[in-house]
């Protein structure tokens, strides 16, 4: 990026993604940059680094949490997206619980053993779909 772009970016107002839903008219204002908050559950260091790398430069703020306190962190951090490890015991139950308890969130359960992810879209009433886990698809789900 040129220094002019960086200077313009730093001068913009930054709104978390959940506020952009509350104030949709601000999405089109040139001085507003919407940053989506993504809360990551427990992943191993290599997987975590890979997911972080996929999201780097995409106007997201990545927060890291622990599975045992993830529900508390969702309430405190108010993320737009929660990403958990699908291969952990009770992962689907946890994802469903978060998706139904916080219906405006997107919940993504990624498998580190198989190239797949289970996506619980916002306002989906706990319903989900399974998709291939590829960097471009993961980034699309998390950033839109």
C-alpha cells in the first residue's frame, strides 16, 4: 500500500461490524471503515497461525479465546464471528448453542482433520451448512 492509502485509513472512523448493522447508512460513508471482530476458539499454534494469516489484511480484528470460557468471551467481546475447532468433543453442540443464543453472529466450526467447515449463518435458528475448507471460502464466510 502506498503511504497515502495508509494515511487515509488511519484517519477513518472504525466501527465494529455489529455496529454497522445498527447504523447501515454509515457503511456507505467514505470516512467509515467497518472492522469485523472475529473470536477464535482453541486451535493448535500452527492452525491458529494459518487462520490468522488468511484473515490478515481483510479489515478484521482477530481475538483469541479459550474453549472453556468461550461463551463468556462472546458476551464480553461481542464479536461478529466465532470460529471453533469442529474436531473437538461437543463442537457442534457448542456452535449450535452460540448460534441460537446470539442469533446475529456467524459461527464457523472448522475441522483441522478434514478440509471442511460447518457454517451457522446469522439468524439461521441454529441451522447450518457444510462447506469445503479453503482459504478463499473461509475468508468469504468470515468477512461477509
